[in-house]
C-alpha cells in the first residue's frame, strides 16, 4: 500500500501536489509450515506489520497544516496452495489522527505473494 495514507476517508485529501512517507516494520511471529492432512493447503507464516504514514495534499500555498499522520497494524497469514501458489491474507487496522478526515478503518485483503 505504498503511496497511500491509511486511516483516512477515501478522497479526504485532494490537491495538485502530494507527499507521502510510509514506514512499516515486518515482524515474523511464527513459521508454521503445516498443512491439513493430505490437502494441498499449507499455512506458511504469520507476520505482524506495524506502520506509520505521514503526508498530505495541497493545491495552493503550501503550509505545514496539510500534513496528517495515520498509524495502525496488519496481521498477515501466508498460505501455499497447490504446492506452488502463495497467497497472503491481510487483516489491517488503521487510524487517521485528524478530527475531520481521520477514520478508524478495518480492511481485509487477499493478495498473491511473490
């Protein structure tokens, strides 16, 4: 989710110019490497990802007031399907620290791993 401000309402920040700094740290919690009997579905790994986003958008005169902060964390479950394909299940919570456009957002995402 590079280049996005997590924890804010969609289209809450708009402008001709923008700046975003995304910072996250991946913490492996467990290397499971277990399957269910002979089924080709294996849980590989569980990872925690705390993050902090800083940025904003503006069109006219630049001021420091355009910058906002969002923070949260993701819990990632990695699976291997069919002995080959790897997918990740992301459970993400984000909070935007702004009374006007900040929000508490929970998101579930399934993505193909590389």
